[in-house]
């Protein structure tokens, strides 16, 4: 980051002369010639109609008028320099883009993000939520979190959250249902679905029932509701509109808070889930973010 001072013309020159008590020293500091500094001071005195400095054998001293001017000008020069430093730091501060999907960003990342920002207040973070993180144009320093298998993520990826689903619903909705001890009984309830229009595979209701050897008849699927966004699935579940598959790590805080309750057995896919893809440009700020993400999964 450059520390080059802004060009403030005579204000800078006069302030430097007054502080250093020498035209020669001020010229060296400002990378000007001594005659150029002397000319600027004489010109300023001519404009104001009063002497501002007294030339001495070694250096200069301010007149009463010069001291009054110095007190005002120096405060303004210092304030401008401070503001310039702040603006330059803001302009030059790196912004790290983190690409992931809507569910992970809203349910896992955002509730934790304040922790990273508290530890790293000088790093700007831009969260880019999309259903196709890999399809977005990205820079070498962009951080990616994608859902898929290790083969999808590639070498060097770190598994942040493995896939584990459990049926969930609102406490009130569960209280309305008769006690059901089997997945077959559970299959007759109103369900909330997450549509999958991508090539990625994850547990949906069909694969959940298939795993447990349950065939859900067509007579039971009336009244279901579907969304193409998992955040809306969760909102509908909280709103007592049916039973949904809750992803561990995404809905855990809602279950712990009693907003949602589990309602059936879990199903896991240990090799599938959310993966952290390290960027090519692994500078200090990127290392801090990726290191923090890995620590948060523990």
C-alpha cells in the first residue's frame, strides 16, 4: 500500500517548513529543490501581505502570523492525510469472493460469519450464492464450497459437511400425528420436496423410502409441496406445511432451538456433502478464510 502523501500545494510545503524549521530540510522531505520551496513561501507571503517566516543563519522561525496560519493549516493537513490513508486501505483491501449454494450460505455460513469477521475485521468477504457455484466465472483467489462427491470436488478438496438427512417437522405438526413406528407409516404423511434440476445427486424422499424398502403409493402423494430452494423448504417446514428431509449441519440449530423436531430415522452418505475447494491464489487472507472454514467443521 502506498504511503505517498497527497499533493496539497502550498499547504503541504508551508507545514513541512514550519515543522522542520528549515527550508533545506523541508525541500529534502518533499523531494523538491530548496529554491522551489523558498519561492513558494515568498509567493504565499505576497498573497497574504504579511511575512510568515524569518530567515535565520540556520533555518527559519515563524512570525506570529505564520504561527497562526500553521496551527490551522497543520490540523487540516493531518486530517486530510489520515482520511487519505483510510481511503487507500479501503480501496486496496482485498475482497475475497466465496461461492456456494443458497442452502449452505443461508443456513450454515451466514450464522457463523460474524465469528470470522470478528477475528479478521480488515478482510472483506463477498458471499456469492448460486445453485451452480462451479458454473460462475471465478478469479484465482475465489473460494468455492460445492455439494457433491469427492470426484466432483477434485483433489485437494476438504469435506466440510457430509450428507446426513433426517425427517423433520414442526413440533405442533408432530403432536397432531398419531405415533408411527415405521417408515411405512411415515410415508403416508404430507411431504415437502426439494426439486433437483442439476446433475448432482442427493437424498430426496424417493431415495429415502427406497433405502428403507418402502414403496410410497400414488394414493399418498396428494397434498405434497415442492420447492427449488432448500431455504424455502425449511421455511415451509417451520410453517407446519408438512415433513421435510433435514440436512445435518444445516437444520441442527433449528432442532436444538426446538423450532423443528426430528421425526424418523436418519440416512447418511459419508462420501458426499459440501466440499471446500482451495483457490489457486492462496495468499494470507485466503488462508485465513479457508483455515477458519475447516476449523468450523470440527
